[in-house]
């Protein structure tokens, strides 16, 4: 049922970025795909992958090797058939352009784990990892059967399909469309996360869109009001988009069913050139459990539990490290100086969910099947570490202070 033993722990102040581009440590390289020459690593040691995967080949040319919206739909519905409904696929809503958004559910346990990918459409590794996880969790093995008795897994593998089809960060929606949906916003300024200029090589001038991952509000019943626009990254969002409304509505349905959404994991990508601490090794993925400065958002605190989020991150870390050295061992802690209540993670954390961010290196890259397979496996491994430790409650035995010992991410300077 609901977690009751975890207590909230205060965060620190400061405000910066999440998942790239919008705000960065001073002097750092741009996160997510760099439009200019990639940064030279600042640290001394040289990784065998540097030059090959960081500097030369990070363009958006690899989308064909990733799942399209239609392919994902085929895979999900086939999985539902093959498992005779052990995996249950539902349509939770439509995107702004009318594409279906699916959830896939497996298990009957009384703790629910909500997993999401592709809220940014050019961050596709998590979608593949979620399909693998669903297959694993729906097997006939004793371990899988036990897992299904312990937890309920709900995966939304492509939350923002319009962005996925365009292979870009933002959705496909204009401010005029928003105002048509919310007439009370006529005359308000478009929000700060509205893209109308070229960005990351994508043409938002002719096809504008919004960063959906800034549209969340910790008050899940919030109604958009003109006075809250254009807002800033330190303010909550507004639920003005079908994509954020879809996952918000699924979240509140799960709250009604389970009492609380125990765990929420959001799967992202970041720039390709970041390093693990001072090792000089390229980051395979960065983890984080901290997205808001809780002291500035106490009015929205409905069970914020940073310590539990840290334990969940340690569970992912241990599963990855158990696979041995590089690339699975190259895990870093994402920038902790963020304050982003408008993100899904920030909003759901304030509602009492344990939260984990995965930031895999590289956007929709074309590094070949082997590297892609490694990155997908890394995400799947970390996810499985979280799921199994929640299932058997071993997450409660993990030491949250180990989270603070994860090597920081080093952001090379241009
Ligand atoms: Zn992202």
C-alpha cells in the first residue's frame, strides 16, 4: 500500500537545469545535443570512446534505428497478445496532433511504479528499455511471477509522440492552440518554454512547440490562469498541453487506486561529452533524485521524501555496478543544483513519489547497434534494480548517504 515510514528531508537552495539546455552551471557546455563543435574534455585521462562518439558523430541522423510511434504501437499490442494480457495496453489519451499515447501495465502488487520515456522526443533509449523490462516482467519464470505479485508496473513508453515523430525536444503546438483551449489566457504572454526559433537544429520557427517537461504543476488540480504567465523555470507549470495532462491524469488515477504512486522514473538523454567526476571517463548515464528546492515549495509538499528518492537511485546504481566496469560502471550524479517544480519529476516528488531521473549520454545518436544496445541495456539494468528493490522492500535497507557519494558529472567547457 502506501509508503508511510519515509520522511521528508529538506533540499538545498540554488536553481539551475534539468535535462539539458535550459539552464546550466555557469560556464558549462550546452547540455543535450550541441549545435556547434563539441567541447573538448577538460579532464586529463582519455576515454577510448572520445572523438569517436563524443565529437564526431552526435547528429540527429540515427532516428531510423529507433522506434517510430507506429512501430511502438505494434510492439506493445503484440506483447499484450503474446503474454495473453499479462501486459495490459491502454490508450491514456492523445497528443496535440491526435496520436495515441499508450500505457502498458504488468503486475498486481499493491505498490505502483510509474515509468515514463520520451517526454522529449529526441531521447529514445528509454522506450526500448521499457519494452525489454515489460517482456522480462511478463515472463513465466518464478522470479517474474513473484515480481508481479509484489508490484504493479505502469510504463508510458512514448509520452510525447508528436515530438518523437519529429525527433525533437518540444511538442507540436502553437500558443494560439493553447489559447483556443483556455480562453482565459487570451492576452497573456506565451510561456517561457515556448520555442519559436531554431534550436538543436530543429525548425521551431515554422513549427513551434513547447517543452512539455516544464508544464507540470505540483497542484494536480491547477487551472491555468493568465497571471501565471509567462512564468520562469523556478515556477510551476500549467498543464496546458495534452501530453502533460495525459500523464497527470494517469498519475491521479493511480493515486486513487493505490493511495500513492510509490515510485516515478523519468527517462531522458543528455549531451554526449560529460565525464564521471575527475576520472576522464565518459558518462554512460547520470542519475538524480533531487529536482526542487523544497524550502521554496512547502505549500505544495504532500509527502516530499528526498531520502526515499536517494535510496531508489542507489538501487539503480548498485544494479549497474553489479554488471562490472565500463560502460555500465560509468555512472555520475546529475547536477543537484536544480529547482524545477514544472518538471514531471519535481511535481510528482512534491506529491510524495520517490523519483529517479535517468540521463543517458547522447541524443538520438547513430553510434551503431553495439553502442545503442549498451545504452539500452544500461537503462534497463538500472530500471530493474529499482523495480526489484521496491518489490522485495530491500530499497528500505539501502543507505541514502551513498547517493551523495556518486561521482558528480563534470561538464566540459567549450
Ligand atoms: Zn530530456
